[in-house]
C-alpha cells in the first residue's frame, strides 16, 4: 500500500500546489462537509474541477450542495489566495443518471471573477486536461481528513503507477486506480504529471484524473476519456 505523505506548506507560491485547494460546502441535509479541487485551464478562465459527489451528491435524485466555496492553497486555517464562490455548479449528465459510480464522478464550479475582473486561472495558473492516456505514473494531492490524517487543513501527496479498470456495470464509466490510502476529504483532488517540453521553459501541469472514491488502500478516479474531455470543454465555455 502507498501511504500518503504530508505536503509541508505554505502552498501559495509553488506550482501546482497553488492551484489545488480545499472545497467547503453544506450538504442538502444540512451537514457541513469538505472535499478537494483544482483549477483547470478553460476559455472562461474560471473553471474549478472537483468530484460530482461534492456538488450534487445524489445526481438527479436530490439537490445541489449549498454554501460552496473553493480555497486554493488552503493551509492551517489560512486562505492566502482568497476564497472563490461559484456562479454555476454542474456535474456530468451521466452522473445525473448514475450517481455514486466513480466512472462519472466529475463536477465543476465556474467561479466568479475577482474585483479586478480576473478569472481564477489568470490569478493562479491551472492544470491542462489530458485524456485517453494509458496506465501511467501520476501524482495525487488532496485534503483528506480524519483517521491518521487528523483534521488540520493540509495537503497530502501520493504517487504511483495507475491502472485503468474496465467497468463491471454497463453505463457506469471506466475508472483509474492508484495504490493510495486517501480517505474522504481528498475527493476531487487532482491526479497529474508535469512536463517541461522545452529546456528553460515552464513546466506544463497535466490533469489526467481526480480522486472519486477511496478504500482498502486504493484511490479511484474517473478515466479521463472522450466524455471527460467533452465535459470540461462544455463547462469551460459557460
């Protein structure tokens, strides 16, 4: 089993950690909860990706969460890069029909612009979505809570080779698996890798997954195929 290790903060200056953050919200039943999320490059410059169950827990069978906020680079009670609120919350259509299946667990917040009129991507930077990649080595970051992780607001890190799993239930989407002992709270956190295409140029950070569910020493993500890319393309233009 791959044990997650703490990422020592603060995170406000380092990439990609500065565009990874903690999500806070109120569930439809009134309980407060939290997940993770990340900024994704999009034409609207305002896209934050998280898990669908952190936006619309029961799909078409229930209500959206309330009081949603995204706090990039959150660290021990601080919000060094501000608190961002959504103007739109949305999930994949497939999640609406088949909630609670990790293969469709993609949600998004289109956040409001800052007082200067800038989108969150302009302020922080962002991941670039990659899709239809095979079994590759990736890093994962999230804000898990409880158990050995405690309740401090802190990023944790896993890394390993991922495996694409074929769905055992028709219509529920394929999943990507990684050995990582994340627990709830990490949901929506990015799975990524960095590439420096030209020496001396900045690293490009690619998003190829994000935590959807955890358990028994493994974390799972939706497989980023054509449907995931289409989802990001659609919400990135809202």
